[in-house]
């Protein structure tokens, strides 16, 4: 069996607006990535688009599966302290509506803040398909923008 892995990490704070909507977590390209030997997270994307700035483009949060198969998704999210009563996260297929497939969310969690630092991990399995990107999205209910200070997003496809 072959396992195709893409492992992303962002340690630059990302401001998440206080609008109650879900927002794609963005990840840097190239040498900043822990692992992308199967080219599932590239500046030049499979649909022909090119990302010029990972910090401003939601496309930088997309993993484009290299193969069809059973995908194990993992995420780690750390939030700054805030006055929220709920933190939200989810995995989503085609979050930007780039394909003919409908936006499809899964593994949505609504969490109360924990004592101390806001650190959360999650894992979920789904079928993944080339041409249908996946992403990690987050939201909060504070009255002002809050930062995700560290995030990881990983896909392992078992074929």
C-alpha cells in the first residue's frame, strides 16, 4: 500500500474576523512546509491558478489530493486568548466553489474555550478526489477579530 501525505504548518498569526462566518486557514508554500512530496499544495494549482501571496489568498489553504482514495485528515489549531464563548472548526471539500461539486463540510466542531491556552486537535476520514480541493476552516464568536497563532493541516491518502 502507498500513502500519499501532505503536511502543512503555519506559525504566522492569522486574523479571523468577528463575523461569525467560517474562514479558510492559510498555509505557506515551499520550504516552509513540513512535507509535500506529492505536490498537493503548490503555488501553481491544478486548475491553472497561481497564488502570489499565501497570506492573502484563501487558495493557499487548499490541499489538492494527488489520488482518489480514503483520506485521513488531521488538524491542530491554537487560538490567542479572547472573549469568545465558542470556537468553531471544520474540514470542507471545495470551500471556494472552484468545481462543479457542491461545497461539502464535515467534522464540524463547536467548542467552548478551555482554561488557559486554546489548543485543539481533530481527525476525520473522508474519501478524497483529484480536482476537488479540501481545506480547514475556522470561526469564532468574539466581538473583535482574533488570531489563529499556530495551525497544522494534514492529509494522508491510503491507496
